[in-house]
């Protein structure tokens, strides 16, 4: 071809170029979803890891699961993806790592907005949910840890703290549920996902700590809440049986 003239069809878009031009934003979004990689590093008995898996199940997100028994070995992948704490769970989304279970749940809710909101849309309700999810870690789980690790007067104090904390949580459920079955009312959400894996360990904690929780008699709302949560496919699929947890512990 002479200078100033292009070869035949050189400027005409190829079929692949035409295809790209015709793709709209919606199709691009779907293509990205098909290509994305979601991986979870966790351990089956970890209540914190269970939170992440339940959140993904609720959103309908497909993911790969890699078992990490950190008490025995920490993989190179875990050390690379969580170099600060070197602990599970870790969510890996398209090569980026997100750590700490409650932060991961918030990320899941923001990354996959199309279905099943985890956090409420109302700012006050959202702040309230974050407060009580944090309460589960700082008060409920902390008291449980003291019960099973202490003896004598220290253990008695931890048991009293546990009952007091559950009373607070019972009151929070009454306030937040507004007559519905969950902390999110009719919607299964952030506090539910934060607490139900911890509650699944209660049977084992009672045996190890020689401690009986008067759950049904003293905390009827929480007792009914546990039963309702266990009816959900996401919870039923992810939570191990009390017997399996006890065998591990």
C-alpha cells in the first residue's frame, strides 16, 4: 500500500473489537464476576472463620476454601496474605487480602451488594449492629475465654460476667429485632452472623468450664434466636455439630 493509504480493512474494527464496543456496562460487570477469584483461608472449628463462610453463603458467592490449622503450621500463602497477625480467617479477593472476621463481613457486604444485605442501610441501625458485633468479641468471647482458662474465684467472676453480658445481648435482641426473629428484625444480618458461630461453641464451653448456661429459662429470646438461625441453609451448612466441636476440643 502507498503512503497515506491503509491496507484494506485496516481501519475497520475486527469482530473482537466490535464485540468490545457493543458490550455494555452490565455485561462487563457480569464478565468480571465470572473471572473473579474468591478464596478463604480458615480452620473448620474457628467461629471467626465460620462468620466469613456464612457471609459468603448468604451472598451466594462462590469461593475456594483452604484449611489452615495455624496451631500446627502456617502456610506461605497465609504469611504472605496476613503478614501482620499471621492468623485466620483471611479473605482473598482477586489477589487482595482482607483480614479480621468483622472487617471481612463488612467488605463482603460492600463488594457484593446485589443480594442479602448484611449491614442495615440506616446509619443508626448500622452503627448499632457494629456495636453489638464488637460486643460479642470483646465481652461474650472474652468472658468465655476466661471461664475455660481460669479456676476458683477468677472463674466464678468470669461466669458472672458471662451471664451479665448475655443479659445485655438479650436486651439488644429485643430492641433491634422489633418483633422479628433476628437482630436485624426480619433480616438475618451482621450481628446474627457475628454471634451464631460463637454460640455454636456454647455446649463445648459448658463441658470444659463445668458451667451450665440457663439459656432457655433466662434468655428465651436468644434461645429462640439460635433455633431460628439454625434453620438457615447458610448456617446449617457451615456450622459443625456440637459433637464434632467437642471431639476437637
